[in-house]
C-alpha cells in the first residue's frame, strides 16, 4: 500500500490505472477542480481559511479542515484497507501542508490497520464473551448513568509508564481533590502506595485477573468493564461495576436492546478510553500521569505490575522485555531462567516531554498519534495537561508538573455520586428486554441458516424447496 505518497501537481490529474474508488483513498489539498475525483473515500482539505469559507463542501467529497481531522476521518473509514492512499496538492498549495497531511494519512491508516487486526484476532473471543456477559449487563448499570456526573471537576488519568514513580506520592495527596482513573496495569502501584482509584477501566478481553491478584480491591470505587471482557472480570470483588462498549460497534450491539449505547472512543489502548471516559464524565481539567508512551531502561514503573521487566537491546533497532530468573506469569521461559515477556519490538524516536528525543514502539506511537488527533477538537472546551514529567511530548497539551497543575484544586465528592448512579436499576426490566432480543436474534439466525442451506443446494443443482 503506497499510503501517504504525494502526487506531483500537474494540470491533467489522473489516478493510477488500478485505482478502486470504493476502496482507495485520495486527499485533495487546495481548491476544488473539475479534475477532482468524487467518491466516498475522497477528502478535500482547504489550503486556507478563506478558501474553506468560500466552499463549504463539494458533491461526493468529504471536507476536512486539518491534519488531525483527516486522521480521525481515516480512522473511522468503514470497509477494507486501501491499496492506494494518495495526497494531491494544487500548484499554489504549500508543500509543507501536503507533507503534514500525508503524514496524518499514513498515521491514520496505520492505526486503522492495527485496530482491524485486533478485530480479526479477537473478534470470536469478543462475540462469545459478550454473549456470556448478558447476565452481567442486566445486573449492573452502564456508564450512561454517570454521563456528566463530574462536570467541571479535575481528573487524573493514571498509566503505568516508567515516570509514574515520581508522581505516586503526589497522587496520594490528591485522592480527595480529583477523580482518579486508571487501568488495571497500574493498580498494584496505586494501591501499594495507599492511593485508591475511583474508577478502574477494564477493556482487555484477556485474563486481567493477574493484574489484581493479591490486591485488596475493597477501597476501589468502581470497575468500569467492557462488555466483551472475560466473565471473571465482572466477578472481581469490587463494590460497584459499570458496563460500557469498549470496542465500538463490536460491543455496541450488546447494549442496543437496553436503549442507550454507552460507548467510548478509543485508539486501541485503555489510556485512550480513559481520556474518553473523563470527557464523558464532564471532567475539567484532565491531567495525565505515567503516560510515557515511550520507554527507558524500563517499560513500566517499578512499582507497577511487570515493573521488573527490563528492556534488553536486540540489535541496533529492536528490543525485548525480559523478566529476571525465577519470574512467573505470562511469557516464554529462557534457558538461563529468565522469562521473555515480549517478542522483539521495533524502536522509534519521538519528541520528549522536556525536549530531545525518547524511544517508543510502533504501537505506542499509534496511541500518541490518536491523542494528538483528538486534542485539537477539545481546544477551548476542556483543559488537557500532560503531567507525566517524562516520556513523549503530546502536541496540543500543556506540559506541567502535577503539583503545579493541582495547586488550587478543591475537594471533590465521589462516593455519593457513585452510590446514586447505582440506585434505581430495574434489573428485571433489563433481563426482559435482553431475553426478548435474544429470542428474536435466534429466530433470525435460524432463518439465515435455512436460506444458506437453500443457496448451497441451488449452487449444487439440488432441490432447494425440499429443505
């Protein structure tokens, strides 16, 4: 796939002979032209504000106004991956703009490919686990009961990156003055230093139980659980559980019989879902800690789960994560007793929080691209501050210390809000709706099977009417 290639400007614009208008992507930079193709995957980006105002749209073309907006539009494209993905600029359009858009196109397609691979790899698991969780969706409220519940209240999003260590003490002093959100990977670090998070997002369909094995979850405010997580996640010993659609349309259908679909936008990482959830709650400002999106000699904070995994170089541009001899858990045992925690990963470089360059991976870079695409749309509406004090620079966010950012925060009441959100849940009505939906779905599937058998019989020259 030749994604992001910039076509040279020429009067007689032509697409490649193998161009598929239903599959391939074109970004047209500059004013419209009779030569501009039309199609569901053709985007036009104005070269100036004046040009955008004079031509709001062109028939059969999607208008986008910036590189971040292009990234989001490409990420949301339905259907197959393109074979060709091209950028064309008019003669008067600055080449720098076309280059920036080409990079956003490439980043968006890379993130989309990763997301589609995840669906391919995990789709069957999501289906079976989602169906197994129907009783849990009846018994627990969805996050819809929390929409806007913490409007104007500060939130801290905690991730397990290496820099988390320097902010653990500060987080302990903030638990009464901010809404604390985290994923499961940083739970050990938080609870081990006396910080009880208000929300723990669980989105991974794998075995998350090892993330809280041996931990006292009684102080955790609530688990926020994806509908396609393992059933054991809903059985974790926590006081409250809220369900949500953690994988877009792949999960959303499970909630349709219940009315509102409580989905959160995500870039493939629970850290992306945490930002979406904080926005869903109405939090402002939203701060990030431990969100390195990069690595040092460690991949995770020393206090977190897998904090003993060391970064070991593998040639010039790759590394592996290895755990010390005697370590247990997931991974491949090596002859010297160590545990290979991950296969070899490619090393990239991105701008650092405080300047210079830091090391990252293609997957972490995709999450960074997602954050940088989302941030511009929130400018002026929600204050976003990267308080990681290390790791990657996230363009568009403020970069300040957590202590400086939180200096004037006031007490926040969380427990009472969570209790109210869990009351008045009509479990019987939810069960009835899901049961009726399940019966309709089974009947529809039986009809599909019958029709498929008839089609097969006709294809073989048999008598379909006899089936």
